[in-house]
């Protein structure tokens, strides 16, 4: 997985962190387009389609995330933050471990459309977190959606309630790096094995999304709809097979495939079937397919 940035960075990434900075919001945001080049998003530019912006994304201490809602969420509900299971402050959950309703005082730096830091949001609990079958976490905040919009003028990102489609143009929006990576959905991995963990139905990127450490937990946004269709979580870094930071794909017949340099995200439409009144996770709902403790 794209590991948290605490005790897990290479020297090269540490150098990048020193150059980029985390606390200083840039006046413009750099995006990596489908041709693999860097371009600066400027108002009035007609040279390139603008990537989804940063409004509603957040920076964690070690990862990225986003303020999200499902179709049944209400403005007065406690807001939710989506990230990765491996980004939990308690560390990576062991295979088979599911965290539900665990108290948390974690803070998140909220960004506006231009990647400026506009405020701090605080969690009350980890509503859900796991690295089993998926790699996702949901934090419940002390503030509601309408309170966030009233104070900061920022609305949540909508989680798409349906499975995404192959070929969809998407953008990874990293609140940690204030950076975006644009590509397309190349397909889906039946199983994605990495170290001792296995995820199911993972989203595979086309090669243009060269995500790095710190982009973990970033929302994967459908360029056409603006909805969140996945949560970015890992890349095969150097071609190894099924090792940490080198996930492999296993098909229905047990055949193993390695895609060096290719990144992956996890499905998020599942949350739409597992959240009930008041934005509460309810794993007993009949349509809910998230793993239970």
C-alpha cells in the first residue's frame, strides 16, 4: 500500500516532502494529466480540461482523505471523512480485523477548491476501519455538514452508490500533497494480495496515475460526475509478487499477475448500503457487504 508518511518514507520521498511542504498551501495546484506531464491549473485556461478541485479534501498527519456523504446523509448529520484502513492512527489493522465505533480525537486539515488550508476538523470516533477485503476507514466528525458549509463554504463529496465502470476517466485528489493524478479505470482485480492482506474487486489504474506515499486515502473522483468512486491505496513499486508495496492480482482461477508501476484503489459504493439514519455504520443492514468484526 502507499504507506503512511510516518517511519515509512524513502529518502527520495522525504526530499519531496521537504520541497513541497504540507502546511503551506500553494496558490496553484499541479496536476498530472493522462499524458503523464505536469500542468498548472489556471483560471480561464482552455489548453486542458481542469481536474476535479480540492474542495472537501483533507490532509491527515500521514495520509489524504475527503469529507464525504452517501445519498441518505442529511445536512444535520455528523460529517464523515473517508481514508484508508492502513492510515489509522493505531496502525495497520491485522488481516481479519475490523474496527467499529472506536473513540478518536484525530484532526484533519480541510482544503478549499484551490488547495488552501481553511480550517481543522476533528473526529469523535473511527466509525469503521479495516484492511480485510478492502482498505478503507470512515471517521465520524464533531461537526455536521451544514456547520462545515456555513463556516467554510465547502460541501462534502458524494460517494457514488454504484460500482464504477471500466474506462471511466478519474482523478486521484491528494489533500496531503495538494496534488492530483489523472488517468482512467483500466479494470478490476478479483483479488489484490499484498503482504498478508487481501482486497477484493480492486480498481486498477491506467499507467498515468503514478501515485506516491501520502496519497493514500485520496478520493478517486469520476471526472464527469464529480462523485467519489474509489479510495486510492496502493501501487506495485518494483515488480515483486504479492509483497508489501508490491501487490499482485489473483484471478478466479488462482492465476497471479504483477503490474509493475500500476496503482490501485478500493471500492466505496459499498458504504452506501452500510450507512443508516444519522450517518451511522450498520453492518447488519441486509444489503451491506462490508466485512464485520
